[in-house]
C-alpha cells in the first residue's frame, strides 16, 4: 500500500469513527481498541492507529493510561464553552448561507425540515436527531466556507453526545420545529442578520435547556467528569 493510499484509508476510518460518535454509536468514555476497530472496518491496524492519532490531535480521542484510548469526555465547564463556540460558528454559517445557498441546497433543507416534522409527529427521537443533524449540515454546506465547516464539524462531533440529552428530553423536539422554520425563512429570503440571530438563539443553551443538561450530567457521573 502506498503512503497516499494509507493516508486516504486512515482518513476514511477517522470519518467513520466521527460518524459513530456523532450518531451516538460510540459514547464519551467508550474504549477504542485498535484490533476490534480493524476487524469492524475490515482494515489493518495501521490505518486505524493513524485515524486514532488524528482524532486525538483534534481532541475527540484521549489516552487514559492503562485504560487505553477512549472517546473524549467533556467537563461541564468545557462543554458549555464548546456550545457557545458552536452557536457562534453556526450563526456565521447561517449568515453566509443566506447569501450563498444554492437551489439544490434549498431543496435539501426543506427535505431535512420535513423529516424533522415527520419524526416529531411520530415522536421518534432517533429519527429526529438524524434529521436535525442533516438540517444543520445543510446550513454549514450552504455557507460554502470550508474552513468554517471543518471547525464546526469537529465541535459538533464533540458535543453531539450531550446534544442528544437535550434533544431527547420532553418537548424539545417540538420546540425545534418553529425555530428551524425561522432560520430557514431568513436564509431563503437572504436576511443574513436574521438568519444568524435565529440560529444562534436556537443553538445556544439557555434557560430550561441549560438546566436540563446540567441536571442529567449530574446524574450520569460518567458524562460529567473529564
């Protein structure tokens, strides 16, 4: 295998690991074993090792000594800071999307929004979470800002296990629908300021969302400790 092929394969493994973390298949604190991952992905241990090194450099994976490598956990203070940064990055993405979105991306956003509505109607939290990710991903893509997308994806993957806690709680899914509509309307009408403010407000943890997150993290000591 050439060096370029090895780099490409390790990048693919890293992306697959990120997706599993993003969708809750691997959770904060889960151990990441090279051999098991190599068997799971049908590759040698070398690209897995390189992928884990890449994710460790970005802070998604950490070494716990004898316990080996694990999916990173965030302390509450770091998590709240991360959410604040995500809110600002998403606000910027929305502002740029309002100026740069393509007709195809408009259709993708409408489809993602419809999928969110359908999941809420069926009270299916898993489907809503996946559709919600798709909705936010379209906005990031519509910014046509590759640097922003890279930074946002890294933080989104890191915070996604904790966003699930909020998403799956009580009426949060239903509340997201009108908030998504406001963001979408602002983007479609080219109102950058309104798009930015709407998405910032939607993503920022305030009031009940913040108190609920801290409450559940205090119950789950595995998630509340770094």
